[in-house]
C-alpha cells in the first residue's frame, strides 16, 4: 500500500521572500518528513497590503525556490488577487488544496508569531480540524528572545484534540523579516545574504520598495 503523502502549505505575502523562509521550509520538510512544500503567495491579504504585486511576489518566490535546488519546494499560484472579491483566507486555501490532493496529509506552516495570534484567524477551529500545524520559533518584533512555545501554552489555548495536531519545528533563529528588508531597501542599505542574489537583482530591476 502506498504511503500517504505529507505536504506542507507555506502561505504568506513573501514581500519579499528571504533566507529565513527557505530555511524554515527545508527544516520543516526534513523534520516532518514532508514530500513537498507548497509556497502559496497570498493574492489579497486580509490583514495587510503588500508593496509588490501578486505577480511580482510570485516571481520572487519562483526565483528563490529554483535557486534553492531543493525539488521539494514548489510554488502554488492558486490564490485569487481580485480586490473586488475580498481577502483570501487560509481556510479557503486549505479547502482548495484538499480537493486537489485528497489523499495527502496536509501541514500548515506558521511562524511562531503567527501561531500566537492563530485564534484570531477566520474559522481557526475548522482549520485545526482539517490540517496539522507546523510551527517554528523565531524572533518576535526584532527582539532576540523568541516567544516560548510550551506544553502549558498549548494546554491553556487549545483543547487536547488540537494539541496532537501541532508540531514544533526546530530551527536556528534568524532575524530576517520582510518588513526589515523593505525598510533597508527604502534606505538603500545593503541586504547582505538575507535574500537570494537573483531575487535582489529582480527587486532592483523592478524598482521595488523604493517609496
């Protein structure tokens, strides 16, 4: 009998994608034995307005994952980006991919800062009933100390049935963030190795994040 495919869904603005995104995806695939990580650029975010267009963000993701040389990393361009339709929600993305991959076990990949606010998400209980969470610790708001994920936190915030659907990904902390990169680009400050060199060249050619 064929083993069930384990697939990670990594949603976000990726505005721009940076080294921590790629490292997180690889670590999640390695530690949870996932066959594929789908990067899902959000078309029309519910809680923020991207600086780059949907098409530009998709291009940057494609460049970064191609240069990662990791065949497990792929892009999913299935989100809508029509402002007249309204925001994209994670539960809708999950429903779409469930239909595409009915025999796969799905893992929604979250940063720890997103996880702390997870109960504010639309239909968050439905999400946990239908998918696993892969949560990675990372610096929060530029502070060196990460938010602590503990069994006490999980017990106090989620029922026991949900606890078993939350998996912690261990990863060396990296303070790279899209917000920080946009600020540095606006000030014409170098990015070092925080973004793929070809992504950086695309940003410069497209004159992104200058205003």
